[in-house]
């Protein structure tokens, strides 16, 4: 992949948010959830389509903090506009393990 500069890294806006609602995305091409994530006062609540159904149930995601990319353009996925990308590590079996802080932090904090 090659190396990147600090400026390249700084252009990716990774912020923490708390999942406030999660529901099965019924019309998704691949199994997914629709998440509403509180990303703090500056960004508000953002919506995301997340293919994380292998390891997580909707009720288990409520009040969970996640790390999101918030400066991608919105993307139409089915009938929703996904406003952020929830980050995770894809495993060999295709399941995704979410990235999250190991202690609670304020919503909207930027990864540095």
C-alpha cells in the first residue's frame, strides 16, 4: 500500500459516537443494520448501514460506542442515506469486529 503522510491521515475524520438505535435493514442486499449514532453536538445523530449482523444483535448495540469515518460523502444504500462509515476488522469468515474505545469517552471526539 505504501506509506502516507501525516496530512493524508489527518484528512480522514474518525470520530467516536454512541449507538442510540439499531434495527434490521430489511431491504439490504446483504444482511445489515441501520444504526443511528450520536456523534456529539457538532455532528449530531448520523445514520449508517452496517454489515455487522454476524456478531451483533440490534439490542446489544444500543449505548455502545463505535468509531466512525464522518467525512465521506453520504451514500444511498437502499432507502437510506448512510452518513458515516462504522469501522471494524473483517475476519476470515466475513464477520466484522467493531472498533471502539476501551473506556467511555465524549461523543464526537476525534481520533488522533
